[in-house]
C-alpha cells in the first residue's frame, strides 16, 4: 500500500514511494538487489527461522536468521542481504564460521561444506545494530520507534519497497518465498508483539522481556514479515467462509478496544465480498488478523497493519470525491484486498507491482459495488481518475529493484475496470478474478503471466490494452469527424495495433459498441446537424473531435 507521492501534497500524505528515476543509470547496488544474481540463483529458500530481540530504548536490535534452503545447482558463494547501518556479526554453517565480503547491502559468503544438488542445507546469519528508522512510514519505511498516547513504547516495521533486509538478513527478492516461516520476537515487558501467522507460545525470559513465537505455515513474501509491539489487548471472532471457519483476531491498543470492536465489524462483510469476487481467503491455516500500528497501514500477510484511527474513508476523506468512499474504512478494505493480490499472488519483480496495487485498488470499487450496487462502484472508480498523473509508465525496468509510476493504483484500477467493459460479461469477469487466485495460489508471478492468463480466459487478445495503459503515459483518444452524413472514427494516441472496442452514444441515441482501429471507419448518421458523440465513461478513454 503506498499510493502516489504527488498526491501526498494535495491529499495530506497519500501513500507514495521513493522511486528511481527512469532516466537514471542503474547502479551496481540496484542490480544486486533487483536481479537473480549467480549467488542467488543456485539455491531456493524453503524456511526462515527468524529470532530478533528489540530494545526500544536504544532503538536497536540483535537477531539471527537461520535459512534452510534447497540446492538447485552447484554453488560455492551465497548472497545474503542486510541493509546498512546493520552489521553482520557472523555467518555459520555446519558449526563453522564462514568468510564473507560485504558490498553495500549484499554479503557474499564463501561456503566450505559441499552443496550437493537436491539436498537441503542451512546457514545462520547473526546480525545487530540500529536499523534504519522510518521517517514517514509506510511511505518512507523502516523501523517505527513510536509511543502511544500514554507515552508507552510502540514499535512496528514497514518495509515494502525498502526491503525486508532493512531489519533482518534474508534473500531479499520477491522472487523467492519460503514455504513457511517462524518469527520469534523478544520485547521488554509489558509490551506484546504480534507478527504473522499463529501464536505458538510465549516465553518469559527472567530479564524483564518476553519472547513471542509466531509461525506462518504457508509461503510469505519477505516484506510482509512484521514486528508490531505495544500495549495491546486481544479479542477474537470467527467467520464462516468458503473454506469453513476462519479465525479473526484483533489487536488494538488497550484504550482503543471499544472503538476497535465497533470499527472492525466491517471485516466480515468485506471478507464475504472479496471471497465472492476473488475466491477463498488465501490463509485459512494462518487466520486473519488486524493489528493497530503507529503508521497508517500495510498488507502484512495474516497480520494487517491498521492505523486509520477508527474512522471511515482514507483518514476521513473520500479519495474518489464521488461520495462513495466515506461509508467504509479504506485501510481495512485496501490492505485486506492485498491478501489476494500481493500476498497470495506476488510479483517476482517490483517493476510489475501493478499486479499488487492495481487489482487491490480495484478491490475497493468491488467492495462499493457489494455495498451499494454496480453503478456506485463505477462512480467510485471514475472519481479516482482525477488522481491519475500519467507522468511515467506503470511498468518500470526489470532487474534493478525499480517501481514504476504510482499510477499503478488509480490508472491500474481504471485499466481493469475498462477491461471489464471490454469483456462485457460479469460472470466471466468474476471467473477471471477468482481463477487468477486459484491458478497462481501462493505463487510468485510475472506481469506477463497475469496478462496472458486474462487474455486466454477472456477469449480476447488484451495484449495491446495492457501495453497501452501499463507501458505508455498516453490515454487512448477516440477521434471522430463528420463528412457527407457519415461519422468517421478511429483510435489515436495509441500503441500500434490497438483495437479496443468501446461503447458510445451518437446524437443522443442508445449505447452501441464500436470497434475502432487506427484507421478511419464510418457509419451513417441518423440525422443532419451537429454531431454529438458520448463515450461510456466506464471506459478510460478520451473522445476528441478531429480538426476539420
């Protein structure tokens, strides 16, 4: 969840991210972070055992990541990532300390034990220091060293984009997820830590600290792994969903319990809506949680971070300015939508983050539709268009850890809404959304895979539509003219081969479907006089009368 940085100024801190400029030459550090380097390619993570002790007073941490991995091919050097200013104390395998060299945020470890193809091996990375402090989480992420309103320490992590290696050693790429993960966090009493998955146990350490051990039984992308530590209270519920009983756990600050019990009543109707459109909640085994945080919110898998102050809208605002965004809590809905798009389906490269953010932004419209009908959902979608900047392409360069334009949210949302109109079959559209989540369940994907699947299931070649909206900053223009009693029309400002059908009304008549191409086509006008052509506003295109 990190929405347009430019809107930050005009809408008071809309989620945005620091992006590499497309004109910038990629650095060696960009490549090490964004590429499957030879030192990453030969091994596949199967399990992370993370154990971290947190000292809020010193704003420091000390931890260990035990990495179990599967050997895919011969390798003698391993890349493990840990961001400055954290320091690596040691890296150990088979009881021996290993030599390593540091290159920025990447550690290249020289292995001594045989790495036999097909075998499982483990390596321990021990680290400590003062991790990067978030200046404005979640947009400028890191460790949040906060306080609640009573002055008690309140700590959280938010590292999407920045990377999980900002606070723990790992293979910091979205392309490789563990099959499961243990997260053990030690905090000073009376703080309670809530992380992902299910609480396996707590251990009083006899030194004024308690260790909270959480376990995630399914794959998890590394930026979702989270610390949330504060003076929490816990209450629970259950939801009867498509796969049976789903546990719901809520962790607000103690003095917000009453407000949380009221606001979190929105969870069940939201889950019912999303299960209908997207299929079963992806993490029945690990449950659904919402945890109050000192930052606005983040899609941490099975532990949604919530900081919207128990109010509807986005910090009390309707981002669409349509009147449709104030009857529901934006953070509950948006971040939960990521459980399907972003967590269940995760892109291998952040250049394809439109799969996370475009679909999740679109989930807001579907929720409005579930609440108040299809027209209301469309009004919400169309209202968001004023926030589109068309400053640079949504898809960025691959292999250098670069995100594209923040238009991945609102423009990606409107692209999907437009594709729904092109398909013109809501049952098929719903089948595509559910099919994405079942076909790519618990997997990492490329944007191309998602596009290809949608075209195949729709029975329509959508490749030029995706190319137009994702790789250019141009809005398709439906150009029209009148000559000799004929209406001429064609697509302009489009990629070669763009031939998207569109619904229009001519001279006040009923909506009809045109199939423009880049070449002029004509149809007879029903009457003489000034031509009036209106495009169905559900299509994100612009009509323009051609110069005579």
